[in-house]
């Protein structure tokens, strides 16, 4: 029986998070503890990519980390973002985060609805004359580049931040008593394996994973993967986790 779950993400800021309703409905204890953290590149490291921000007229943002580090590097390099710069974001939530740095104007901020860049491409195609900069993590594949290439868009991908392990402390390892861990990236699985190279206990740790790459990493690490999201029926981790806990009670 699952009674205590470690979710390898920061604690939700909203009291209405689905995680809290899961905890209440099923009587499980949820502990939020990120296994990874994001570090921005320095302006010196960014310059090594030989990319000039001044050459671009639009930026594609896939996460808040991308926004934070784009504006941080621009400031460090003393590049003043022109008012004509356009921003294309994979969700409305991410687009609204831009207000932290610039005045939000609908005429220059565009967003998709699914969180996938595929959904954003039709909007980008309407602005085919733009030169797009796509800030990414150091851990990424060429899928974005290939997609934008097929559409004939002018674009350049660059690394602006990196994902590193947020190591468990000795005390955390000693008192690790969870029935299940929820992972959102292969890096999170790697952080777990670093803390427990020989496994945690006599049986493999039960795991819930988000994304195919995370699921593969968990299987390869010998974890007992009980939940895999997203799926057509359960698009979010919370919906998949809720279904799993319902089945567990039956």
C-alpha cells in the first residue's frame, strides 16, 4: 500500500494544486523535494556559442527557466531588448511570466495551448520573416531544430541553462522511507541512483514517471515503474497518479 510519496518537484505555490486533493482524498503523505536544479550559463559561457542576441527579432520560450536566463544573459551582456522583439511561448502561463521583465503586449506575445512546440509552429509560420532564437537546456535533442527546419523558418537554438543534480543529504538518505518516487526527467532518476547506487531496500522503488525518456531511464535504473504519464487518457501526472491510487484501493 502506497502511503508516502516523494514528488521530485518544488512544492506547488497554489493551494488548489491537484496534488493536495490527492493527499486528502487518499490519505497519502506527499513530500516535495526536487532531485534536480537549474543553473544559468554565465555570459562568458554563452559567448562561446558565438551567438549574438542582437541578430534575432523573436524568441521562442519553452519554460520559465528559458525566460529567466534569456533576460539574465541579455542584462549581463548589456543588450537592451528592443520593443519590437516578439515572444512565442508554448503555453499562456509561460507567456504571462514575461511580465516579470517586459511590459506585456498582445501584439508581440504569442502562445500555444498544448505545451508542445508543434502547436506553436502555425503561429510562427504567420511571422515567417522573423529570425527566431530558441533558448534550451543543455539536455535536449534535435527535435525542435528538425521541426523548424521542415517549416523553412529562420531559427537558431542555443543553450542558456543546464540541469544538475540536487544531491540528497546524508540525513535524507538515512531517513529515506518513501513508498514511491515521482520523476519528471532522466536527470531526476540519475540523482536518485547517485544517492542509492545499490537500490533502496530489498525491493525496487516504485516509480511514477513523466515522459518517455524519464520512463526509459527509470526502467534502465531497475525501478519498479507503476505509473507512466502522459497518456491520451491521463495527460497529467496528477491524473495518472490519481488513477493508480484508485486502482490500488480496489
